[in-house]
C-alpha cells in the first residue's frame, strides 16, 4: 500500500483496490461518506490506469456516418446532486454494475451533475449546484465501483475546463464536450461556452501528464497526440 494512505480511514479499501478486489455496497457507502478525497482519487487512478494506462480519450465533433457505427452498445448516465441520498447513489451504481455483468451493454459511464436551475428542484430541499469536491468524489466512486466499464467520461462543459483537467487524476479517461477543428475558431476564441478547439483540449490533457488520444464513436484510436 502507498505509505500516504496507511493511516487513512479507507486504508483497507485502498489495499483491496490495489489487489484488484471488487468492492460492494457497504464499501461504496463508506467511500461516499468519507472526506478523504485523496485516497478516493488514488484508488480511482489505480483502476483507471489498469484499464486505460495513461490515455485520455476525446472525439472531435464531426457528423456521424451511421453506416460506419455498427454497434448497439450504449453509454450509461446518472444525474447526481439532487434529492437522492448517498446510499441511493451507491445502490444505483451497484445495480448498473450487475446489469453490465449480465449483458455487457455499455461502453462508458457518464456521471452528470444536476443543475437545479429552472427545474422543480430549484430552491427546495437544499438542492443546489454541486461543488467541485462532490464532482470529483462522484467521478472517483464511479471508476472504483464500475470495474466492468471500460471508460468513465466527464463533460468538460459541465465541470469547467480546469476541474475537468483535474478529473483525469480521479478516474476519468474520456473528456467530452463540443470539440472542433481549429479552423472554426478565431485566435481569440480557442475556448468558449460553445466549444473548445482540438488544440486547446489536447493542451489541457497533456499538461496534466496524460496522452491525448483522438478516437471515434467506438473508441477506435484515430491518432495519439
């Protein structure tokens, strides 16, 4: 075990993850209730690098040629940060993992933070926008528990570019959002609320120490940058 986590309240779980042991519901609730974000990030990164090495995937938003897709595998999503209790979030992940065990339907999992603005949740029951701490914890938990999913995806447009960059150390191996070729932007528009240039996203990935891998919709590698 890494010496940094020997005194962590999650040290037994760190050891299990390092030994490639599957964690269950009770362990998931413990992790959800823990404030040891560094231990969660470490465990998530162990699983991430076991599955995907140093790669962070992205896709340029070109129109899809459906004749070249040829798959019925899907992405699974979960909205978090509304009224669901921590135990309910973990139960959702465990049930999703069991479904993947049975059917292997999913290519990636995408945890989506709830934006309560202009919804029935706005201003009630303590529902607010998620924090960066909560976002990183949910991404890490997803990577740790969903050991039969190849990819954990984050939308940089929802997290913001800076937190999305950090998320690569918390289990995320795929950054999604509107990414377009450089020619569409002027030099002053490399990054906007409407999208990001490919060059800017590659820079964001590589300055976090990751290898930027351009992919197609089936995660076939097109180019490593």
